[in-house]
């Protein structure tokens, strides 16, 4: 699934993302608004990980939601 579909249906995918990254708040998800760069940046910030690790996590999550 390409990211445009996730962004366009962000409200539908928020629950799965909240399960994956529990440190992110509802306000964070509103701020993200489906934008991948925002998501990876907040994951990096909240979890204290590198940008590369955040990108890896988002990519793995994207593959999992594709299978549902």
C-alpha cells in the first residue's frame, strides 16, 4: 500500500498506529494528519531513536497494515 492511501484514510489507520506507538497522544495524531514525515519525526522524538530506526518502524508498520 502506498502512503497516499494511508494519508487519505488516516482516521481509519490511527488505531493501528496508536497500538504501535503508545507514547504518541491523540494530539500527536491530529498533528500528524497522515503525513509520514510528521509521524517519523514524532516517533524519533518521543522514543529517542534515530531517524533511520523511526523510518524502519514506520515501513514495517506500513507493511502490516497493508495485510489487514
